[in-house]
C-alpha cells in the first residue's frame, strides 16, 4: 500500500504568516491528491483536489501544488479561523489512504 | 444543500454487530458513489469502503474486509454499513461521504457529521 507522510505533525504560526504543509507519497500518485481541513469536533472539509484545484467556496488563500510523490498545501496569509488539523489523501487507487495529519495553531 | 446524516452508532460488545445508516438529501443520491471513512478517537482518518452508484462496484479496506458490508437503497436515499464481528479497534467516529462520480476512487465531499461506534465490554 502507498503510505502518505505529512510534515510537520504540528506547527504554530502567527496571523498573516505564510504556512506550508507537505505531504509525501511512498510511490508516485500523479496528481491524485486531496487536502482536507478538520476543525475540532467537526467533519473534514474538502479544500483541494487534483493536487491543485481549489474546491468551490474555499478561500483563495489556500493553494495546493505538486505531482508524483511530493505535494504542498499553502496558506498565503494565516487567519484565526484556519486553526485546524489538515489531512492529505491519495486516491489513485485502492486502498485510499490519508496522511497522519498536521495540527495548525496560532502563535 | 447537500446533507448527509449518519445514525446508528452506539456502544456494542466485542464480537457484536451493528448497522449504520446515512440519510442523504439535496442531491440525486442514485447518481453518485458513496463511502464510509472512520476516525478513531484522537487519531487520523481511515477509509473503510466505497460503493458505486448502482451497487455494482465495491471496495473495502483490508482491515474490514469480510466483516463489514456497505450497501445502499437508492429509492430511500440511504447508505448503510453492516458491521459484524466487531473489535475494540473498530471504535471510531464513522463518517459517510459523497464521491464526485458514479464509480470512483476519488476525493470526498461533503462528509456527514459522523456517528460514534464504541466497541467495549
């Protein structure tokens, strides 16, 4: 099975900072990657699919890039409401797998 | 507005069975594949199963294969997960989620609010 590894596991940043989260696949997955945001006590919310396509309604400060094995999620200017855990997900085949998550806090 | 509402989660003994339901509204349910994803307390996300729109194609995670059965009733706009031979490690919040296509291994959007299954004696 393809393993998805996110880094860092947690990070703390200030409002207005540019934040980058990375996700690495153990094998190439082309651009079959999605990113989710999960706030405490809530269900995950889709941010990006196809590695770089922003889901409708998601703020433009979120962006995704990458292909093959290395991917990034970037928040261009961190806002207080972005406090959450972020997960990547690969879907090139089954089993579908997720990264372990990155917890983002405000400094 | 697309809405998914899970139900059926409860406390069950190891070895027991449980059926979860997911009621869908706001879209043509019968045109989309649907999935279950779970999250153990304080842990990450684990895909469980995916069922195509017409129930002809099904995928399971190895961890549940042979014990769980995903099904759907398109006339009732409802997705199900029959869970047998439950183990402590099946304890989790179970989410149902909509796939973007009829037969797909894809992203999930949206997700329901989840239902908690606790397996314990």
